[in-house]
């Protein structure tokens, strides 16, 4: 049973426009969420995170929104650039002392068209 | 710090052979993870160590897979005997407490 779901395998966006990547989760006890970016032949790299006590976190062109009632988070990239073309993974951390296991979604491949 | 270091980057082996993947986590990190990436399953957690102790190995697909962490700076993932369906990219990641996890470059395993 997938606890973290990214229902869109791919997304294409024009350069300069907004990219919105979505993620849903089933475990309401998750308390920390992360987004990772992955280029081909490289390992995933951390992008941005959000704690469950917040509903928004912003870092430059990247903003993550968390809607706890809907168990949904989204990553907004504005403006999108060709270098943003990559696979984006959503990840969640369960609560509890010593629980450092991350559960990942299957990823969404973003293509930013020049 | 050089980040999480995995070796080898690529491994091609024949079915039935033993394969050992290696990982050096970031110094000071107390958690280490082995993930497998496939098209079907995405990033799948195989096993997770905390302070060198295996905490959750429920993701290890079969008894053919085993992982060890003899000390805080080294871990291995072994497949014996290997099968073609084990072909995938295997990632190691390390983490300090509840901070973000850092991934290695991965090992692309091909079993023919």
C-alpha cells in the first residue's frame, strides 16, 4: 500500500510559467515532508521541506504548500526554467522519536520547454 | 565532506553471481538507508539502519538480499545469488536525525 502518492507521472510546462507538482499521502501522522529533485544518472538531491505545523514554506523560486485536512502537498516552481527539467520526488517522515525513515512517492517527471 | 560515496557506479554480472554494493555515509550522520529505484516501484526502501543497527528490513525482497553496517562509516548490500530481476539502480542515503537525507550517486546493477 503506497502511503505517498504522486499521481502524475509526467508534466510539461513552458519556460517562464508556473510548474505545480502534487503529492498525496494517506498517513495523517506524517509530520515532515520533503521534495527531492533527480537528474538522470545522479542521486536525488534535497530541494525543500515543510513541517506539519506549517502550511507554506518558500525558498526562492520554490514554494511548498501543505493542506493537512486534504493530506495533500504541492510544489510550485515560479518561473520554471529548462534546468528544472528533472524527476521530482515527494517524501514523508513518520512521527516519533527515532523514526527517521523516509517514504517516497514514485516521482513526477517535469519537462520545461524553452 | 565529499557526501555519500557509493561503489561501484556500475556493475554488470552474470545470473547466479554474488554482488556487493558499498556505501560510505556522511561523517556524523546516524541513519543510513538503502533504496532501489525501478520504473515500476519508484524509490523503494530496502533497509534502514540507525546508529549502525538495522531497524527495518521489511523492504528487503528476499533472503538473497542482506545488508550490514559494521561501523558508522561503512555499509554493504549483498545479493547472493543475483537474478536478472535484481537489475536496478541502488541508492544509499544518510541522514542526521530528522534532517534531510543525502543520497549517493547510485550503483547501476545489471544482471545478465
